[in-house]
């Protein structure tokens, strides 16, 4: 059967104001019944019959990133960044419900002690480090930053010298790769916390899609290894330990899922970090296989924002927007398409839906 590309109206239950409400969450049972009625009223077919596999990848659209109440709100320069992005993501799903074959959401998933959390580290006076700062190998060698000794028992069998060697190796590997320097973030997306959950308006749209199209509500979990960052859904930042043993592995199965889709659409948070890193890894694999595959990737530029850290004086102590903009241009130069969620699918270049 042909994929249905017509733009659909927004369902009656949808309320755009929910995009800005931290506490909002849909009732899955009610949503299922609404979806069954919606499928019949709009003559929707199930995803399994689609002739064109259009896969929407939503990266880390979780409460800690998507609301001012979250511990790491992605405000962008406008201050409303992720809130407006979530609304546009939901509306994109509803309007293109008949064309989207699969929707996958990634879930940044952390515990109390992660190498990029302040609790992991202490200074020369055994005081915890603060967020929004870098940690380098040089600082570790000088004793200005060192792993919290309290972790050694459960993390590495009490072998603190091993742990010290590992974190030095880790920072050295990051600095050698040239992508990131180890940066300490506030605790966020802790498993079991409210902030780990998807933004309610996005959760509502993805479940509605699943129920209406008869397809699973796919999710990819990342970020639980305490000894490495995992910005990208496709691989951790560092794969090996200082002693030559493996530290983590690439997500080869999900990479295959994306590369075998007819087209991949990407949005989410944050454009400057997890979105950028995921696309970087996808592009690296594409270049290794067939550079022409980049033309089947579409980036929703109005559904992602960059990390900014206000300085309390009307400016920013940190603003990663330039890095995100440079990455988007690099992706476009490689053949990926920069599109907006409000652009009709029929207007997207190279999107040849049967």
C-alpha cells in the first residue's frame, strides 16, 4: 500500500499550552480509544503496510531538558527554546501521522554518580566540584580534580589507583579526539526522577502515533555507564579503558535500523550536544558506507535548541549556539537536508515517498 502523505488536522484533544506545563501527562487508556477513532475517521492504515519507511528520531525530549523547572533546561537564546520545540514536534507528528512509519525517542538515563556530574569529583580540599566547568587531565595530575574516593569500593573494587588512571585516560582520549573536553553538568535525567520522563506533549503525540498506526512506541536508552559520557545515541564518547579492556560499545543495532530506513527525520535536545553528537556519529557511518545516504537524512531545525547558561546580567555565561550552527552547516554540506517542521513533506527535497 502507498504511504499516506496528506497533511492531517490536529486532533481535538491536543492543547498547545501543554508544551509549557511540566506536570502535564496524557492518559494512555483514553489516548488509545481516541487513536482508534482517529484512524477510522481519517482512513489511516497501519505502519506495517507503508511502502516508504519514514523514521522520526527524537533525541532526549525529556522534562529536565524541556522545561524551566528541569535541572538542565535547554532555553536557547530566546529563553523558550525547548518549550516551543516540543510543541512543534507534537504538531509535526499529528500532521504527518499517516506518513511516519516509526517514531523512536531516546532517553538520557543517569544515576547519582557519573563522570560528568559534580558528585563524581572532589578538589584538593576534598570538596565536591561545581557544575558548568571543565575537567582536564592536567587538573587531575595537579590534584585540582580527582575522583571521589567514596566511589572506589562499588565502582572498581576499591582499586583507587586504577580509577585515577582511568579518569586521566578518559580526559586524554576526549582531548585527543577534539570533540569535547569533559564538562560537568548538574545532575539530570536521573532514573526514577520526574525529570527523566518525556515532555508530556511529546509523550502524548508518540503514543497517539503508536496506537493509531499499530506500531510500537520505540525508545533507546543511553547514558548509564558511570565512566563515560553518552551524548550520542549511537555510541559513548570513549569506548576503551586505560588497560586495553573495553569500556563500552557502539549501538550497532539501532544504527542499522536508521540506515535501513528510507528516510530519517531528526529533532530534539540539545542541538549543541546530544543531537549534534548523534548526527555526527550517523554521518560518520554514512561516509564509511556510502556518502549518498546523507541525502535521506532530514534535520528539523525548528525542533531543536542549543544549551545556554545565563549569567544573571542579561547575557550568557556559556552559549553553545555557534557550535550548533556550525554543525548544522557541516551536515548540510555533507548532503543532509535542513527543513522545518511546518514545511509540507511533499516539498522536502529528495523525499520520494511512493
